[in-house]
C-alpha cells in the first residue's frame, strides 16, 4: 500500500524561505563587520588620546571657580610640555615624568586662592562616557588620563584632551593628529557609531567586574 505524502511547503515557498535566511545571514554579516570596524576605530582613537580630568572639591561656586583656575594654570604650563612630543606614547611619558610639576602648579593655585585643599595627581587609565567638545566627540571607553583631584574630589569634573592639545584655545587644528579617524570623531552621524562603542565597552566593563 502506498501513501501520498502531502508537502506542506511547496517548492516555491521553500525557496523563498532559503532566500530569506540567506538575506538575514548577509545582513547579520554586514552588521557584524560594521560593528567590528566601529569598535576597532574606537580603540585606535583611545590609543592616540591622553585625556585631562580635573575634579573639584565640591559643587560650590568658589570650588568650581578654583577648578577652572587650576585648569588654566595646568594647560598653560603643559602647552610647552607637549609641544615637542611626537605621538601619544611620548606624551604619556612626558606626563608621567612631569606629574610632580603638575601637582605643584595645582597646589600653588589652590594656595594663592586662599584654600588649603590637598591635591592629588594621577596618571591613570579611567573610564569616560561618550563626550562632546567644540567640534568633535570622543567615544566611550578606557583612556589614559592625567587626573587632578582637588580636596575631597566631590564636585563636578572638567575634562578635555591633553594630547593632541585640544584643550588649548586656538588649537583646534590639532585634531589632525587623529589622521584617517578625523571624520569618525567630527563628522555627521557619529551618534549611532558611538552608541555601538558605548554598548560594547559597557559589556566589557560589566564582565570585568
């Protein structure tokens, strides 16, 4: 006795199903490639950047003003420090070598303004969220940074890029140090790319705890 096997999925429908799976696979591959490229570019930017991070003693008006005066003095002094360096590695070495000098500059400002706050200066690797500055933005992730903590360090912070020297007024052209990544950090449409990086780096942070 023979039985007729009913084919619930006609040939044409099967082909459409296969084509859909292939299309989904192609889209997934393209997205994965795009995400990997975005994350790779974010890594390159972080490797080329030395951040400056200053934390005020508190959020009082006087402490916030003091923070900005420390900023101005430190930037003025370190402008020459990084003028002759070639690349991020040299900039980091120069910052490490000059950490005590940077601390002394900050302490002098604090004392001259009539405060007795202690000052800490660290050359460290620390997490930054996606941040925007004048004309460009930087993706989230761990960056090398010169970190200055004034007093209790419980106030709002101020950040910028110490190398390339983008903190110094009139130094916007220094952004060229990012070479082919200029468009990534200053072009239109960076928000979505940076969100991807922030998501990936956030997962890394969570898994490392």
